[in-house]
């Protein structure tokens, strides 16, 4: 059927026309790849439909460019599922289940569902022999839009955006059990001009992790129902030089997450985190609502080192709600370097337990705090 498809054929195209069955049992990976080849070689704007009322079983697939089409829309109306057993998976490309690489002008939109069936993968998470695949990877792509999808049960982190520019991610629902290990909703690395808005994320790790090489990241209207909040880092591991700047988080909500607004760096690293703002944040029984940790050491076996990633020009504005932990604000900065230009204003955090009070802690932090509850008297120039 695919041989009859001309690069100039009127659209839309449909994966069923390329042999996809959509019964949730037969592997439709080859049909999807054939459909992608037709879409990619088209010389006009092209739409590929993944139709409703069908469930397509996919092994790891790679949708590679560059493509001739100036704009490609993948309309996900049906469901996509991964193999339910680890032993049934074929080898992932770039460590991911679904990969888009070297593609420009891509829109992946729709109200369909994507189920990574990660249950067996979570059981082997602590084994060095268990290389869990990511869900979807966007690599070296420009002008990308991902919107409307419902994502469940990713084996590891779901969406990884790397070495990409001008990406808009909106109206996603990403859901993993709280006990699922290292299931970040989204990880960003070496990317710029990323807009994330109006998403609901409930995971076993960071809702959104912003890693080295990122700049001009704009996040708004995101609800982190559970997980580890919105994190910058971790950075500086194994003495690496890492940089993050111009990250702006607005109008977000943190539920019963392990962290809210979080910046984490290892001792011994170098580089910087700067020009970051979190504002208009609602807290609902959140642990560690505001947390800068330059002594990040998840396994408690780290040697003291003097070098550090420089943290400066960080603003926390208009936070309100409740903290599960007694310490609602923690600013722990490097003894040798310190944090500078830390600004807090209009913070009102109380304990989720009416019989308790919250406090703040900070070490070697410099900046100013106004209209803040709990008080952060340690911020001073």
C-alpha cells in the first residue's frame, strides 16, 4: 500500500493505510515507520492520522529527518501502547521508546493516550543491568509543538528534549504512580526557547527537570500533583561544568510533592545558575516548598569539596499555601562561593498542621527578603 503513496498525494495520510492494525496485540511499528517515510519525503505540509478507537502496539521506533515537508502534523486520536513485558521490547534507539530527531516544524497533537506499560521496568530500577528506556525523545529539532496527549506508566522519564530550539509543550497529562522510580515528567537539556504551559503532571520524580545547557525556559500553568516539583539540576556532578540561565516559572501549583521550587547542585562542579524566577506559586501540603541545595548528595556519600556551581539572581515571589515539612524555606549555599542576589517577596507559607509552625534555614546566602512568612532573616548583603 505504501508504494502507491506519492510524495504529492493529498493529505491526510493514515497509519492504517500503511498496514497498521490497531488491535493492541499485533506490532504496528513497521507500519508506523513506513507511514513516516511517506510523510517525511512529502514536499508539502502533511498530516499523519493515528485514528481513534484503535490501540497501536509499538516497539521502539525512530522518526528521523531531515524531512522535505516544511511542516508535519501527527494527529494522535487513538491509543499507543508499549510491549507489556520487558522481554518483548526490541533495542531502543537513543535509549528511548519513541524518538524524533533532526525534524523541524513538527506538531504532535491530539487527545489520544500513550501507555508505556512500565510496571516491569520499575521493578528492576535498582539493577545496573536494567537500562530502562525513556518514553519520548525530541533531539536536535526546531519549531516543535506537543499538545493534548494523555501519558501513563512510562518506564523511566517520559519526555526528553535535548539540543532543540523553539519547542512548545502544552495541555499534557502525565501520570505515573508515586512509587515509580525516576519517572520524571519532562527533562530538558542543552535547549533554548522552551515554553511549557497548562500541563498536569503526577510522577515518581521531578515533574520538570531543567538540566545543563538550558536557557530561556518559560513554564506556566503547570500543576505538579505529586512528585519532586520543578527542579533546576542536578548540576555539577563529577566536577562537570554546567550552566542554566533565564528560567521563569509562573502560576504553577505544587501538591503533595517532595519539593516545590528546587535548585540542586553537587559539590565540586562549576558553571552557573542565574536569572531564575519562580512567582505566583500555590502550595498544597508541599514538602520543602522553596529549596536551594548546593550540597546535593542523594546517597549521603559525598566528599566535601570547595568548588561549586555559582547560584545568583534567583527570585521567589508571591508563594502561598501550606508546607508539610517544618522547614518551608531552605537556602543551603556553598561555604566557599555562596549564593548572591537571592530575592524573596510576598511569601506566605504556613504549616499544613494547624498545631505546628514552619521556619526557614539558610547558609551563606545573600540577598533580601520582604513580606515573607516564615521570616528569612539570614538573607543579607
